[in-house]
């Protein structure tokens, strides 16, 4: 059975992580992805982080073209002219100056879905500014809500969430545009700003701030970062997470940990517990601190309390959940998680990441 994007051809001019992660997902869905790289070394991630390159570029083909050379540029335009989707991640205006912008490609390929992916978008005061994951998070307001209460905002993510989140917005937008083309017959130019995507992610928090008239940053940070019986709690040999927000989970936690005075009807409502967040979380922390991780988890599971152990990347890969869900497959780039939503016809693995310029060999 064919994958959901079998028959779709992608001309991928992007580098680093956001664009290649997006087109890597499309390759997992069956698309044919041609990676256009600049000679002599190709995508910078080939050398700066080869492990990343190998994981996110599986299943693609590579051709090295100097886009400032007339012959190579003409070949690149021919590739784009036959593609369903073009993805580029240069600073705004670069592809147009090279003669490979949306108007140039659209002139020879009117149905093309052309995605321009950048940190700040194709318009606005930041259009020419350089940036990376950390900068986009800061500008969108996300970083202000990160860190610890009472301390300065901090970058606390262990993943490049801006780049990856932007890539998934790009994936959904391209797929939607392909579907839209079926009914309209028309392609389009998609202007994707990673910062804008993060601003959209902030909406659930913004809704709470709007509803409650919360304007002060410290008040907003308390709402975002502090919840009763909700957090990471150290145990004797590691840590677990507990998320006992709803009333029935809270009562079960009080029983499991013998939380004493906090078990009284006075704390039946979440609002009443919020007022004592620090005290409640301190009591939970003290109760689980002497336990081993396995013992604490057994207690939580016995009382049907939302909890999970804090696992390392390797521990997670070896867990029962990963095994049952098929979340790790062996690839030539090492163990990896395939696209996590299984659609009909999708393969469990892809060919290895391409050698530079293999299409010309």
C-alpha cells in the first residue's frame, strides 16, 4: 500500500533543522524528497552535527548545486519546476535574488506549494535579522514564562522546540495546501515564521491571562509555573512527575501520601489549593523523597494517580511503553523513533541519509 504522500515530489533547499525535519516527516509519509545542497560541503549540519543530519535526512536524495552558477541555478529551477512542494529556509529575499523565488518557480510551475520558512517571516521589522531557536522563543514571549518562580526567566528546554514546532506547523500547512490544491487547482506561497508559530502556542496561557486580567509578569509566571500537586519531585534514586490537579486525583494523592491537614474539605477546590501551592508541593516532596522511584510509582499506580517516572532518553527507549508502541526502530543512523502517527502505507524505516551529490553519481 502506498503512503499518504506517495507521488508527491519535494524540492528541499533548506538546511540545518527546521526545514529538513519537516521534509523528513514528508519522506516518512512517502514523499520523494530531493535535497538541493550547496557545494563543496553541503548542509552545514553534515559536519556540525552529523548524528542530527543522519536522523532527519533519511529517505532523501541529494544533489549539490551552486545556486550562484547559471547552469546549476537553471538545473535547480528545473527540479523545482517539476516539484509539488518547494521548501526553503534562507533569509527572506535570498531565493528571489537567486532567481528561485516563488514568482520564478510559479512561472514554470503554477501549481507549486512553495514554503518559505524563516525565523521572523517575510515581512515586518525583523525580516532581515538573524536568529536561532532561543531567539524565537524569547521574542514570542515563551522564555519569559520559563525557569523558576522568583528568579530571572531561563531557557530550560532540552529540545530545540522552536525549530521542531515550526517544522510541524510547516508540515500541516503544506499538507493542507496540497489538499486545497485538489479543489482549487492552485498552488500558493506559504510564509512561515517560527516566531509566529510560537506565538500561537502561547494562546492557551494568554487566554488565562486575558480572562483574569493578569498583566504583571511575575503573576503570569506563577500561573504558568506553579500548580499544586503538579511537578517534578525528587525521590531517593531519581525523580517522578505527579499531576494530581482534578479533585478525585487530589483526594487519591492525599490518601496515598497521608497529606494530613491538606486532606480536609477546605482544599476540595483547585482554587483553594492554588493559594497553598508552595506548602502542598513541599508536603508532596517530603513524602516521596525517601522512596525509590519504583516504589513511588507503584504507589501512584495503585491509587490511579497521574504520574510518570523521569526517564533518561535511553531508559525511555527501553521502556514497556516504547516497546508496545513500536517507538524505536533500528536504522542505519542508529535507533530512532519513526513518525509517531501511523498512517496507512507508511514504512517503518527509510533509506539512510544521502551522500552529498549522490544524484549526480
